[in-house]
């Protein structure tokens, strides 16, 4: 039962999307434009892949 709960938590699409969004905001704040656009592109690819 505990393994199923852990697997369900790892399969949840919210944590990776939230991490990528946080990375994009942090990169924008640090004026790291390449990293910012890379994380925005990763968010777009993640959304278009059907994972969300």
C-alpha cells in the first residue's frame, strides 16, 4: 500500500511543473536569459507531451 502511494506521488505532474516554473522565475530574477528560456521551453514541452 505504501509503495502505491509513493508511486502515485512520483507520477503526479505538479511537482516537475512547479520545479520548472520556479527555475524559470529564479533564472529571470538572476537575469540568466538562456536558462530562463530553456526552462520555459521545458515547461512547454512537458505540457505538449501530454504529461500534464
